[in-house]
């Protein structure tokens, strides 16, 4: 798939999402116990398919349960000061509950401290953090995601080979699971481990690792790493020769799977995180019991199964 084909794929995806958003806007609220109350949804970045999907899930739940969702996020991930400012703004605007994907313990502590003063519930999505006053955690078991990525790469390269790990940002738990999975195969050697802050750097690091180590495979621990690795492999004409297993599934990653540059991705369920975050926030606001931990699960997506109907519902959760 050439660049024009990738663009066509992305355009198709975005058109589906836009159509679904219009259809969803016609839905009638199903509950009126907490109408007009605000739920603050505070995430780590305002841009990107992942956080956009979280937001759409939250907005669908808001329509269903009769609340307003106010969305807060800094421009970029790992902007702790920016997210702290968003937390303060959310409380200044007034809210009956907080659903937050904190970028650091400091951000979570700020939110729970303010929430305690106002006696409102706090629910964490995505981030593997804990703290006093947190009602529920809803997200992906990132250690398990790393394990599944490692096991899938072993399936692709075999029990002997040279692999690299490309991560960056908040991927420590995924790397922990990956290393645990690889440890069971002494014939597989991790020859390089690098972290990238953006796609350009990820591409440069991947190209350097390929040139230096004659790699059989790469595990990319987030979407930035996956797209950078795919760009390097494509530029070197090594598609399907250097196997890539990614974690996360924005449209460009799915396009690279179709092209055979990325062999598989461990797909999270951000739509469910947003939806369940607001759903259980409403329950907590009403004094109902809320599960303390909800694993929204993962699915391995590859060229063999990405067009299965059950997986299409995960890839495009807004389309009925």
C-alpha cells in the first residue's frame, strides 16, 4: 500500500467516525437522575486517535446517562504542568465527578485532594496509578499487553532470533511484560532497547538498530514507535523480513498491517474506557457500588483477522 492508499484508508476511517458521531447525536438520553451535572474527563493529550476514541466513548455514555462531559487535556503527553492546570480548571468550572488518565502521581494526587474537599468521586482510566480516594480503575493491563506482544513476535520469528524493543513515554509496564515473555526463550536475544519521543526519532532509532544488529523483529510498545519502525522498514525495503508487533491501533498502524510492514498489533479498547468511566462515574454519583478494577482487555489484530465482523466492532465501535 502506497502513501495515497494509506491516506485513502485514513479518510475512510475518519468518514466512518464522523458519520457515527452524527448518528449518535440523535440518541435520546436514557436517564434523568443526574441531568445537567458535569463529569470532568481529563486525559493526557487532546490530539490523537486514541484519546479521541476515549472522548467519543465518554460522550456516548453521557448521552445515555443524562450528564454533560467536559473534556480537558494538554496539547502533548508528558506535560505534567499542563495537565495540572487542566485539573484545576476542571474544578474551577464545577464538576460532580472526575474521570482522569493522569500523566503522573502528582496529577492524580492533585485531583483526589480537590475531589476529597468537594466529596466527589474520582475514577482512573488507562493510567496504572493508584491513590486514596480513587473509586475505580478502568483500563488495560499493560503488563499483559507486553506479554502478548512478546508471544506474538516469538510466533513470527521463531524461538531463535535477534529482536529490538522500541518504546518511549509511559511504556514501562508493557516492557516489563515483554521481557517476562521473552525470558522463556533463551534462543531469542534482545540486542537493543530504545525510547523515542516522536515518530521521526523512532524512525531514526529503528533504522540504526536494523543497520547495527541485522534484526529479525521489533516490538514497538506504542503507536509512535510502531509508525517510526514501519517507516524505517518500508524505506529499507524490508517489509515482512523484519517482523513488527505493535501495541495500539491508530489508522496508520492498520494501514501498515494491510501492507505487510507491521504484522500484528495489540489493540486496546479506549472506547470502552471512556464509556465505562462515565457510566461508573454516574453510578458513584448516585451512591451505587462501583467495581474497584475493570480490565477492558486487548485483542491481537493481524491481516488474518482484522476484517472479521467481531474485530470490526472493536476497530470502529461507533458504527452500528
